[in-house]
C-alpha cells in the first residue's frame, strides 16, 4: 500500500503530541457561546425511579425508550417534530425539546438515553457526564476515535456514574457461553478470528442538489457539530450511515455488535497495526464493501493474534471449506484444537465430529438481568455495567480505526497512549474532527 502518509524521523509526526490531542474531562472542541453548568449525581434508593431524558425518540430511540419505560421519562428531545409529537402522546408529562443542549439544562434529570445519529452521540453524552448524569448511548459509542477516548476518559473520571453502550446482544446467554468456551480452552490457543456481516452501507456519491427543508425538521440541529451541509432527503432518517460526515458505513454500524464477542472473550485491548482493503477511497462516501485486518499484541498467557472484519458480502475463505455449516453473520474463532462458529443466538464447535463427545464447562458468567436493567440498576446502586464506556470506548476505538486505515490508504501503526498513528500523519484528520461553531464535546 502507499506510504504517502509517512514522514521522516524528526518531522512533525515524530514529535510529542501536542496538549490539544490529549483528552481532558471537559474538552471543548471549538469555541462556543454555550457551556453546560456542572452538577453532581443525585443519590437514589433502589426502589426509586430515575428521571430520564431521551435524546432521539424514533427508530432506535423508540426501542431504547421501551427498554427504560419502567422509569420516569421526564424529558424528550428530537429534531424531527413528527417523532417528537409521537413521543409527546406517549409521555404527555415530559418536557419536549428540539435541542438536546436545552434538555440537558433541565434540573431534575438523573440520566439520559442518547439514540441520535452517530455524529451526535458524543456531545450530549459528554455534556451529561460533566453534569453528573448517568448515560446510556447507542452503538457505535461515537463518530470518531478521539470522541470515543474522550467518553472513556470521562467515564473513568466519574466512576459514580453508570454508563452503558447499546450493544444489547451482549446481555444474551449465547455470548456468555461462547466466552466461557474460549476461556476454558475448548478450541485451544486462538490464532485468528474472522468477523463478518452481509450489510452494505456504502454508495456511489453524496446526494446531489439542495432540497427545501421540510417544516417538521430542524436541519441545523440535525447537523449539530457536523460540517454545514445542504439538506437532501437522502440523509434523513436512515441513509446518513453511508456518508463519512455522519456515519462510518457498515463497519461503524455493525462492528460494535459483532467484534464485541471476540473483544470480550479474548480480553482484547488496542491493536498494534490495522490494514484495510476495499474499493477506491471516496472522500465523502463509505465503501460498499470492506475488509480490515487488526493485529493484536500478546497479553499475559495469550499470544498475539489477528482479527479480520468483512462486510458488504465479503466472507472468510474458511467458510467455504468442506463440512462448514451454512451460516449468516457472525464470528469464527480459529484455535490450534479446532474452531468455534458463533452468531447472536447460536454457536458450533468444529469440526463437529471431533466435538461429538465434548462436554461444555459449567457456566461461570451469571445471566444478565437485561441490558437496560443492568444500566438502570447501576444508576441506583453503583454496580458496574457490562458495556460501560471504558470497555465500549476501547471497542469503539478499535472498530473505527478500521475506517481510518481505509481512508488513509495504508497500514497504520497504532500508538494507543498518544492516540495517533506515528507512521501516518494523515490519520489525524480522520481520528478527530472539528466541531462547528456553537457545539462542544463536553
């Protein structure tokens, strides 16, 4: 691959990273005329209901509302007045907002649920944490690597606040059994993992032309911190995932769900190198298909291993071997004693003939009380959640590094401490993003 991004020793990229690249717990990305007040979390009794504000009320937002409806929904926010009206009918006592910054000024909030487009996940989450509010946020946790590190840093600085990323399948029994099998050595030492989805969030070009903004949509608030962009119905409500300004294609959409399983089972942290292959890079549009290879270092007794991601119809060659079962999206763990194939709800040890008499280990990971209930209980009791922002921030960083490597057009050598790719200065423009005037991260 091209080494166009490489700079010689002594260049700017080899010098220590500047202070603005490191992450404080109240980091402002750009100058702003608005700043949140600071507050502390309210102590709650176990039988007391949370006062929750919901940012984004339709689609994934509606599903997340269903997950927390046992509590008090006291504030709702949506930039689309059609969706907001539907939520108002359901929660007539809740205060309604178009701007999440105004919602976050409501003093009786204990927690918020963020279900917006990816490019507006980080800002309300960070502001809420600085306000002393518990936060549940949909996957991927953020739109950029830098934002993911910021939220993880904030969560670590505020352990009294309960955080949870919306990877609901993490609470399922199947993932737990797979983790137990891997950790018990059922297939021996893991050498490689393959993860794939059929979904394709790519396109040929950005929507062309400027359309009249419908009266039900506040387009400026929909854009939030993203660059000024003319409205086009090709963005809202769902197609935005195809475009770098707002989403990160199929990897950004599905990576946190599927790569979560090997991350959990193998205690993965940051990769050392990331290599991505796909169609020619478009500066504005995500690819129709992508293959990313992450190399992870040895940690403790676990040797170094590789994880390869495939989307848009690409699949690992191993699935074509004789005797492999038909399978949809999922993960394939390859060990020195066999293989383990898994999806959301099922798993198989392979070759099946070799494991016919195999007895799985006794379950050691307790069943979940429910993905949303874990978070609700944590808000009230301080118990940890399984997908807190420290874990999920690390997972999201790794997922999004695949898109950075692809957009840079070369293998990235990754320095997780400095949050940079020392062999590729171009990566910095994709690791972080500038916010529009008036918007902050934290």
